[in-house]
């Protein structure tokens, strides 16, 4: 039985542990702060596809991962007995002018082709619901591939599933011969220092959680905001992108601006009480794609990092292909994701 040590209990580390256990490996996850303590313990949880045109290997990989997600989270929830908040809710986006309309319509055929008929991308009239941002054109882009989950519930569900399947979650343990480093933005800085190059960094994000029940409604993308109606009767709004920051977890008046813009987009949120203000730092690899593969110069050590903004959507497929390499010595990692490109 293969023995794998995973450093980091964010979404990448936990997904690797879960799928590794399913493949028969003995797995230990080490994180001094516990599951979901970093960016994976946020509040937004938007699983959104990139545009279906032009197509490339990153978009194909993301599509395959999003299609893996329903079975992935269903099995996790069955093992853990805890909900993840996962739902294929779809996405609604107002189209502000004729250019937006033409571009959205031109991509419908590409979506049908590249999404293999499993989801739709279409321009629609204004839905008859208060859960709808104003649109200058009266038209909206609607897709049915976008999904949501509750990051905190999802990481706790994964942690419980791992324990139920015989995995070990601990704050400290000796490293074995096979180690996967899934240590977030600080791990990218450590990798950069070790290799003497820029592997990536961290981008701070702030988000806000409201007490408003819009469960079952599509997520909204408007005015650069993600507005996510969680199944537990809350709505998350995110997020800022801050490359320069002093305190990784502090919140400030930027959240007041997010809230004002969200209320302008969805007036039904105007009287919703604020439940949580959150801030954390997301790992951004230099390429902006996930970073997967061997740690250069460290035999038996591997990297799983850089899920900037798309980590939850990419995690199932990222874990799957990295475990192909770690457990079966089969390298199917896309070239643009590969740690080989670092050196």
C-alpha cells in the first residue's frame, strides 16, 4: 500500500487525500492550523467556467473538472454525512451593450461544441424574479455549467470523509518518502526561494456574507462582483483582489463598497444583515494556472498549488492527474500546469 503525506489541508490537499484513499493509498494530511484554515475556508464558493471560445487545454481541463464535481461531492457527502453546499445553480450576467450581446451569442455555438452538450450558454430575456440585476439592454447571459458550494462546509465535509475512510488529519507528523506540498500562497513563496525564481505569490481577497435566503436561485456576476446564493440561506459577495497588503486577514472599508455595489445589482439585499466579513490570501501561480508536478530537485516530493480563484472548481481533476503521477508514474499533467516549466 502506497503511503502519501500531504502538507496542507486546503481544497487541493483535502481533495488529494480523499481521492488517494479511494485509490487504496494510506494518507496523512498535515496542517498546523487544521482543515480549511486558509483561503479554502472562505465564504464565496463560485465554480464558474471560463468562456467557451477560444478553447485551450486549461479550459478543457476545467470543463472536465466541473463535470467531475457532482459525483465527487456526492460521494464526499455520503462518506462524511455532512453537506458541502454544492449545487449546479447556473449563472446570470447582465449584458450592458450590443457588443456584449453579440459576443455572448457568438459563443453559444462554441459552448455547445466544447461543453459537449452537457450544459447551455445562451442569451435570455429578463427573468421574472427579484433575484436579477438591472441590465441596460434587458438581456442576460445565462449558463448552466456554473455551480456553487459553501467553502467552509465543503472543506469540513471533505475532512470528515477522509477520517471516515481511514485517513489521518493531524497538526504535526514526520514526513514520509512521498510528500505532496499543497501549502497555498506561502508555499509558493517557499518554492520560489528554494528554486531562486518566481513561482507565484499571494493575492488578498475580501468578501462579505449576508443573511438572505435566495437558495435555488442562480449565482450572479455583475459589476465585477460574484453574488452567491448559498443553500443554507446566506448570500456571499466577493471579492477584492489586493496584490499589496500588510495584514492577510484584516478587513476594511473596501467591503462597504462591495456591499453597496451588490445592493445596486440586487436591491433585495438592501436590508440583509451582515453575518461575516472575511479576508484571506489566495495562491496565484505565475502562470495563473494551477501548478502541479514534481518539486524540482526533491525526489519523492510533489507540488499542488496555485488554484487562484478557480481552486474549488479545478480541485477534483487536479487531484486526479497528480495522483496518476504520484501513485502510477503516469504523467498526464497539462504542459501549462506542469512544474517542469519552472526550470
